[in-house]
């Protein structure tokens, strides 16, 4: 993309400097100065609750690999949004649309308060990791009933998840669970570099992870119909990941 931008104003400079490279590495934006990767702090052991998504451990819950024929064939054919019609920004425009969630290794409480909101999940999920139960102290997955997301993606993500439950699985939560879609693996979390991107869409509250190794095609299609892109298409595939961008 030729650099035909008008002179960069102070606000944009600040955003870009703070974000340090939202754009994918080859989306050359001269104003973006990569910051050294800040490794996320070690996964804290927290009490259960929906707000324990940051820096999740990678421990996936064992899930039965009883993959019978998919119960998902009845989804209405939703058409994937063409990228040109995508309601979501390119990586380069993400900070302009979603704001500046922090800089360096720290999230901004001001941004969190202004931009994040809670999405009540249409079906209960549970963490793909375990945490100590407050009563028994046993390590168990935590129930997740709501997640923090960017206000801009609230209604879209709510629609997709509702479509998954009601249209793809026709309200059958057990069938949804068989495909692992109840296993929550993170949404908002201020993180450092993941898979080559200097800052993750998770840092904007505009991404969600399911702990699945194989994402059902109908679910991918449902997200695409809302303009979200699927991590399974990344150069380092993340089959459980969706994010509200149009990509590069
Ligand atoms: Zn992700």
C-alpha cells in the first residue's frame, strides 16, 4: 500500500507508538516502531471467575475425541462477508477503530474502562484450563458466563454465538459440547507478541479463542458472515481463534 497518508497527527503518532506494530509485519507502516516482545507474566493462579482470561495457561482440558458425524449440517447457509464489505478494520487501522489498549507491557485501565464491556454468553462455557475451586481447592475448570470484549464487537459476537447455539446446534448444548465449543480459551487479554504479530487482537478485546483442534466448518462460516477472520487461515494456524479484523 503506498504511503499516501496525510501528515501524521499527534494523536495517531501516539496511538501507533503505543501500539507498536498492530500491523502485520509486511504491512509496512513507517510510523510503527516495533517494541521488544514483552513476555506475558506467568499465569496467575486465580480464584474462579470470568475475568481470568489473561495470559491463560495452555493446558487444555482433555476432551473426548469421540468425533461422530457432525450434528451441524443443518446450519442455514450464511454467506461469508466479502472482505471489501467487512465492517472491521484492517490491522493498520485497528488502533484508529479500537483505540489504544496500552503500551509496552501494560494495559491501560482508562482504555479498559472506556472500551470494554461484558458479553453475556448465550450458552455457558468453561475455561479450557483449571483453577482451584474456592471451596474444595480442587483444580477444576471455571464456569464462564460472561466475557469482556470491546464495545464495538459486542453485538456482532453475541449474534455469532447465538447463531452457533440456535441455528447450527439447534439449541442442543450437548452437541455443541461434543465439538468442544463450550471450552473457552480466552478473549480480552493484554498480551505481547503472538505468532508473529506484535500485538494481538486479544489485546483489543476483539478476538475469542475456543479450545478446539478442529473447528466445525459451519462455525467458521458463521463468524465469516459477521466479517470475522479465522485463525485457521493464519500462516501459523490457530484453529480455535477468531478476530474482528479484515486482516492486512
Ligand atoms: Zn486467539
